[in-house]
């Protein structure tokens, strides 16, 4: 996907108290969770966003570094038909292409977006990225209407970030 590339943080705007920042787990089961940011937070809460020419379709890859012995390929945000959000190396993705996300602006919310997984949508599976702040898990919702308050995200670009050098 050609277009603008930047580095962002992804924060859940859900209404239930709990952790909010999207974190890619670079080891173990490659899951995606919500965490509370602290000073010195690892690179696994930073995401490289590649947008198409219209800015509506994105790929998101986690900038965390895997431990020794774990596939060092870029790890992209992906989803499964059973509702699991995870990181997937590009080489494991269908046709070697990372998942595509449709980003829709949330009116009147600074940096606010919903994120819909195009592949999941096309097979009729729940497709909207859903942060569950009550327990820090991440999955998918059928739509962005209540009770799914975790389907709204603040996607904020990092100023002068070190990752784009």
C-alpha cells in the first residue's frame, strides 16, 4: 500500500474505566491487549500507519522488537474469524499482504476514528476493532453502536518521532 507513512499511538475511547492503549505482544501468542501507558513504555505501543492515497485505508504494524528467536519480520495488526485480534507477520498474511483497515473519522472527536477490518467484513464476521477496557482485551464488534463503546479510537501521530529515520 503506497501513501503516507507515520507513527501513531492508538488509544481506546471506551466509556468503561480501565487500560486504553493498544499494545502488540511481540512474544507468546502475538495477542493484542490494552495497557496503561507509563514512563519508559516499550515500542510495542507505537504503530507504523501506512495509508493509501485517500487516507481511508490503512495497514498498522507494531514497532515493538521481538525477543531473540522470534520472527523478526514486521508484525501487522490482524484479526481472525473467531474474533481474535493479533499480530501477524506479513509472510503469514493472505497473499503475503497485511490486513487492510478502513478508517472512518468520528465527527467532533479530535483524532477520533473507527477501524474496520476489510477482510473480516467481506466474510461477514464482526469487523470493528473493539477495545474492552474493563479487562484490557481486544476483539471485534459487529458494529459501532452501543453497547460497543470500545470501537472508537484516538489515533494520534507522534511528533518528530525516532521511528521514521
